[in-house]
């Protein structure tokens, strides 16, 4: 079997293709590095408020009597309150966010009843006069107040964390159920333009996907 020599392998056409590929790769890496902004404090969109309508998917059961998974829609407004963030060496910022979300939970089909009110009957007996049915579809409204800590990684990408509180009113089709609970969200943005982004958020009670306008 005849082996290919080095001169046969490195023909002018193959050498030109290899050099072109290497140049494109180096150019792409250098371009990506130039787009990185995490080490450049203040190199980010200039805005005062972020307005974000979004759709919601809740794979978890809600607090209170609701059961099953849910879907819904909501809105978040976040005010930029600390433009330079907490860490001077990196490109971060802090906002105060207010959200309002409406979710419909489909239930799980296990319609079990629980008596919530008894009245005295004849001969000392107890008569149930009101029943809560668990397993039925329910509606919830959530209001959130969060601190949004942003990290501006790249011209096209930014990420954030959102600790805060959620105020919820649930089981609206029955008696109603009010409560407060801590929340923690983690999310990211893909910047179509400097001031318009696709925004994704993971957390409890729901995941969200929406569009943010940095105004």
C-alpha cells in the first residue's frame, strides 16, 4: 500500500482551506471576547425601568388547597435602583421588581371532600354544612416583590437572581385562601437589541417566558 506523502496531503487547495478555517476560528473567538462585558462595569443598556409581559407554566402544585399543574400570564416591572451594583470590579446592577401573575391550575381529578363547617344536630350529632372539594380546578393570583441582581455578561446575554416575597390569593372559585411566602427566581435574557430581550425565569411557583423592554 502506497502512503500519501506530506506534499500530497498539503496541496495548495487544502492548505488554503485550513488557513481560512483557522482565521475564521480565531476571528470568531476574538469577536466573542470583544463582546464580553462582565469585566467592564457600566457597559450595559442605559434604562430606568424594565417592563416584562410573560407567559407562565407551573409544573408544581401551589401553596394552599390547589392541586395539579398550572398555566397563566403575568407582568413584571423592575426599577433600576443601584446602577453600579454591589461589586465594583464586575458589571452588575440591582433593581426592585413588582410582579402580578394569574394562574389556572387544572386539578388532578381526585375529588375528595373535607368538611369545613359543622352545626349541632338532634341528639348532640354534628351536621356538616360546608365542604371543600380538593382535586378541582382552581385559580390563583400572585403578587411578587423582589430584588433583581443583574450580571451583564455579554452584548447578547445577561443573567439575574431574584429573592423576595410572594403574596397570593388562591382557590378563588371556592372560599379563597390568602398567604405570604418567600420566593427565589433565577433567569436570563437574550438581547435581540440592546433594549429588547427574550427573558426566561425559573423558580416557584412558576416558570416564565416573556419579552422585556428596557426603557
